[in-house]
């Protein structure tokens, strides 16, 4: 991957619906050339999909929490979380707890009910999200270029 690929990824991460012609104009390439690069990034598995950003509060989901969980019943707990609509993300982590969950509910009462259902699997520690100054930040940086790229002017 080169600087152009990283710029394409950055622009698609910011707006996955950007037209290929606009992407090409920003980068300084033709639309077919940009389309080919995007196709190659998809084939390589670098781009795994295109997603809509959804406002959970607009859907009535006003409570988000992160739950640190310790269990010895890993397979059963994973299946429980997979079946629980409140669980949007699940991570295996190191340390005192072995899982971290992202939970989204309409109310704190629903969060409490979820926590109580988890009790049979182990112990948890819950952190309620107050605000999210940013989410889904692009985490990759392009390699340092030796020459200026067309979009750096």
C-alpha cells in the first residue's frame, strides 16, 4: 500500500458514499484508476464493507455502557451475549476481566436487567458512557512520503 491507498481509505472512512469521480478529483487521479485501486483494496480484504452511521439516541437507545466481565463459562457467556440484543460489541481482553462488552439500551433500568441476567456467568464491573467526543476514528497512518502527493498542497 502506498500514500494514495491510505488517502483513499481515509476519504472512504470519512464518507463511504463519496462518488469515485469525486474521490479521483481529490486525489488527482482518473475515476477508473481510483475505482481499480478501491477494487484491489476490497480484494485484499483491507476494505471489508461499507456501513451507515446510525444515531442510536434517535432510535431511543439513550444508555451506553461498557461492561468488564470475568467468567469461567466462556463459551456459554459468548453465546448468551450473541443472543442478547443489548450487546453491540464483545472483546476478549487480558487482565483481571476476560471480556469487555459494549451495551446499548433505552434506559438504565434495562441495563440493570441485563446485568442481573449476566450474574449466572460470573462477575462484572459496569462503566456508563457520559459522552463520546469522537468515535470510529481512522487509526492507520500512511508511511512517511519522500515526495509531496497531489492532495498535500
